[in-house]
């Protein structure tokens, strides 16, 4: 009986050693071949991003999100015609690499034009309700584009746009903008290009 047990142990021992060696070889293979390959590919992606900082030593790669990272927002651009909303929308998309949902005009503008063009009062009420819902969302911001009236008229002449009563339009627009419960800010588009404004918004942490 003792000889049989010894023989069984002699059979099991090589199998156990083989399993152990296989497991060790498997993990070494992952560490030597797979992880460096993943790190190499991931580092190439990281080098293309300004939003991630990489700290490396001889064995590991640590990815650290920078403190200035800005989450995606819903950005509503408001302002009278020819104030530069569409151009700023394109500039924001470009400078942020299309991170944010940028909308050309929202509830404030639609409420304004309900008043200016005597539209159905029920529409005004619906836009007002939408505005209240948007105000409850943390990452929604309204950017009002202000611009000198003479410059607005000149832009109308250059583009063939109808010259509006900008004094009246600005009055209504500013009234509803000031009353809006959504977080908001104002930018002046009179003498700055859309690209300059978008870059400033990015540097201030808005984008």
C-alpha cells in the first residue's frame, strides 16, 4: 500500500508542477507582452489628449484626470439676429472638439419672439415651462451675445439681412435674459472674433 501511495504522489507531483509552471508562464506572458502593448497603444491615445495627465515610472502607467476637466454641458446661445450665434457655435465645437451640446437659441429667445411677433400665448407658456426644467439641470448654461447696434446694422447690410428694430429686440431679449433662472453669462461680440471668444471661454473653464 505504501508503494502505491508513493507512486500516486510521483504521478501527481509533475502534474502539479506543470500546472504551476503553466500559470506562472501565463502571468509572465501577460506582464511581459500584453501589458506593455496595452500601455503603448494607450499612451499614443493619451498624447493626443490635453485632458489627461500621464505619470510614468519603470513599471506602471498612472492616468490622472486633471482638476480643470470640464464636463459636457448644454450651452444655449442667445442674442438678436446677426449677433454671431451660429459662428460662435461652430467656434465652440471646434475648440472643445465637439464636447458640448451647443444650441442656437433656446426658451429665452423663443419667449422674446413670442412677444415681438404676437405669437400664441400658449407657446410662451410652454417655453417658460421648458426654461424652468432646464434651470434644474446643473450643466446647462445660457450665453447671451451682446453687440453694438451699429455693428449689427453693418452686418445686416453686408449679408443682405433685414435691418431690425434692434433697440426693441434687445429690450425684450435682455428683459427675459435677466429674469431667466438658468445660469448665464454675457459675451460681447462687437470687436472679437468667434474664435477669440471661444478660446477665452475655454481658458475660463466654461468649455
